[in-house]
C-alpha cells in the first residue's frame, strides 16, 4: 500500500491536537520514532567580538532606583541623606516623589556600594532596584 503524501498532509492538517498527540505517542512507543515540533532555523544575530566580550564582562556600575517607600518614610529619608549627602529637604522631596514614581537615588555606583545601599533601603522598609 503506497502512501499519498498529499492525502497524508491533508489528514494531518485537519486533525485535532488530541489526535496528533495520540499519533505521536504511537510513533514513539511502537516504532521508536521521536517526533519533535519543528524548530525555526535561522542565524543568530551577529555580534562583534567587542560586543561579545562586553556581554561576558560582569556589570560594574549600577543605578540605584527607589521604587517604593514603604511604611517607614522617615527611616527612608534618613537613608537617602546618608547615601547621597543631600540635605533634609532634598531627601524628603526625593522620597515624596518616589511615592508616585520610581526615583533615581544614585547613578553609576560601584557594585559593592550599590548593594550596600540596597541593604540599607530594604532595612528601612523601602523597595530598591539596581539597574
């Protein structure tokens, strides 16, 4: 018995997902044929060697962004003053603004410094993101 490829393709196209799944199981169990979903074949985006080495290097500077203040607003203001050296009014304004939208506390901080700031803010009840 010869198989008509056109007829077989039409039957597969019209089959339900459950029917196709059952057919795949029979092919795998009875005949040892592994059926896989097709994978798109295409070239990965080309990157220059400079870009590739930059991706492999660990990020060394971070921006510290205050996302949410939390319940201890005064503590967060104290942390802002401590890590930025800003005055009371500037620190309060930054914390007040962070209540409505994320605010940048410090840009280009070294990794250790940024992580230390994050710990201080989290201890004060604030939410911080390192970017």
